[in-house]
C-alpha cells in the first residue's frame, strides 16, 4: 500500500540526524566520513516491489518503511547502511547467502549448532549449507564483519552482526525491530558515547542510572557482566554509580563478575580499586588481576605488582601471558627489569605463536639483551621457515652486537633475498612515490629482508641502493668478502 502521509517517526529520525551531524561535525566517529550523516533519497514503491517479487521475499515492515519513507541507505552505524541495490548485490554469494530460505542462525547459538551452520561445504550433512540463509546484508562494519537483517523465522526484522568468513558466532542486537536499533544509534551519537571502545549495539542500552537499576534486578552472572561491560560507552561515571558499584564489588562472590567490576571501576579512576587486585590474587584469578594492572591500573599499580607478575609468568598462558608481557615492557626503566628476567619464558614450549610474538616484542624494549643472546642464536640456527617469526626475532635483538648474529643475518639474507616475494618487494622499493619516498616491503619474506638490511644500516646505502646490492649476486658476494662474512 502506498504511503501518503509521513509518519512521526520519519520526522523524528531526520531531526535526530541533524543533531547527530552537529554533535559530530568533524566526522570523527567510526565510519562517519563514509556516510556523513546523510540518507539517500527514499526508494520508490515500484522498485521495492520489483525487488521483492524477483527474489521471492518480503522485507520486514519496519525496514521496508525506512527504505520507502526515510532513505534508501546512507547514514547508519559503522560505515552506514547499504542501498537496496547494494544489499541485493552483496547477497548474491551462493556459498553464504540464500535470502529465500528459512534462517539457521539464532541468538546465543551453541558451539555445536554454530559449527553445523558454518559448514558451508556440507562436509557434515553431505549437502551445501547457507550459513546466513534468510539474512539480508544491510551494511558493513569493515573487512568481513557485516550488519544484516533477519528476513524470516522467529527473529524476523531483528538486526544481526556476523562475519562472512565465519570466524565467530553471530550476534543478535537486543532491539527487536530495525527502527529501535537505528534510533538508538542516533541517540548514542548525540550523547557522545564512546562507540570505538564499546562497539555500537554490542552492549545494553541505557544511561548510568538505568543500567544500575538493571544490575540491581538480576542475580545472573552473565547478565551482570553484560551490564558492567556496557559502562565502557560512557566518558565518565556519576558519583552515585561509583558508590554503588564499589560496594557491590566488595560483596560480590563470583570472581568473574568481581574482576569485571574492579576493571570497570579502575577505568573510571574510582579510589581503592587497585587494592581489590589483592583479593583477586588471593583467589588465584591471576589472569584477571594482570588484565586490570595492565590496562586500568596506571603506573602505580604496575610498579607495585610487576615483581609478583614476573613470579607468576611461568604459569600464565594466552591473554594473561601477553598482558603480563605488556606490563613488564611498561616498567622497563626500573633497575631490576632486564631481558634476563624473561629468559625462562623463552624456553617454554607451551606458548603459542601470538604469545611468543608478544614475548619477543617485550624483549626488544628491555635492556640486557646479552643475557638472552644464546637463545636467539639457537633460535635463528633452527632453520625456522616462518619469516614472520624471524622478523620478530630480529627485532628482539635490536641493539645487540655480536659477530655470530651478523653471520646469521647474512645467511638469512642469502636464503630469502631471492624469494619471489622478496623480489616483488624489491620492485616496489625501486618505485618513487609522491613526495619522493619508496614503496616499503609488504610481504613477509620481503619484510624480513628489509629488516635484516637495517641491521647493517642498509649497507651504507639508501633504501633503493641496498635492495639493488642484494639483488645483484656479484655485488652481494663482493660485499660479503669485504666484510668477512
């Protein structure tokens, strides 16, 4: 049925858009430069009906009305809303979407159900599966992260966030309809909420007082954590909420909830929160305690706790281990902080790739690299074929002077300088870009070669000249003879 009168909600949205544009006049919020708080012209009823007929679907009423009366894409969360034409084009991937089918995803899916839904090649069921069947993409959040709307099933009309690469379970926003989700975005832009730290739509709606009331009404630890995480959208915390949550923290018996409260209150500089770390430590919640010290505790907490963190590091893994490394790197100027304190960590075999990268990064910042030199000599001699890890190992030894390192680096240059990816980056190094600079290395093997070059001060040449030396076998051989390596 054709729309003849403009509903009040359309006027309200346009008014809120104007206020949001004024609030963020410099377009500093994430994605704002893409949409600039402008909606495209509304879609005609004829075009919308043709789309629905051709695709055998009917759009959810609120979203349909938005396209017809407010705008066919433009201003919206993250990078904005797609026009219907773009949505149609994006949904043409037959391995991911099938808008006519009933949806298979739902809120808070179990890991087992998600794995089954994400089985796009049909390995489990013996048939092709559309992970996001019944979902229409309506916007992008960057890379493969998407915003969609459910076209059918019990969650029809609800906005969902998902990853086209299937790297995690989908997230259904709490608003049941499109308009409530959209207006909430506008309200939060106008209020100046910190979207970059919290991520729009991922947290519970409400002002500080409203969130406190919700917290008081629940005994569910998961709900409490969701509410606590929702406070990160605020720039400051009112005194009433500081007092209440400080008391709630002292009375909380669930360690995960308590950790979240301490971290949130420390974020808002509530006095006494760093003392609460001691209780987490006593309970054995070392990872939670280290996280608070690293990101919310400030210099005083780091200086007070780093020795105890060093004692516990052999037991920490994953995020907790990486947080510990960050803290040790921060206090690098303390007299008794040096690379040798992390020597035991280097010998651990249970660290994953990310843990070891952060460990190498921390050692790069510390004094006393000669204390771990033997480890890195051995590491380089192990013929590791992972150029990315070798880059971090080279960085870790920045500033260390030893003939053995020089010989290793020359050997690595011999190995990687003729790799096809290094040759690709060599070509880029010979290009003169705007401003007279050269294109830097972009592929792992090329980046490794580039970083090894810097260990020899680019052989006394400029960047382009150093690459030319490496790519000329005769000159490279002569350079090695002249330098005794």
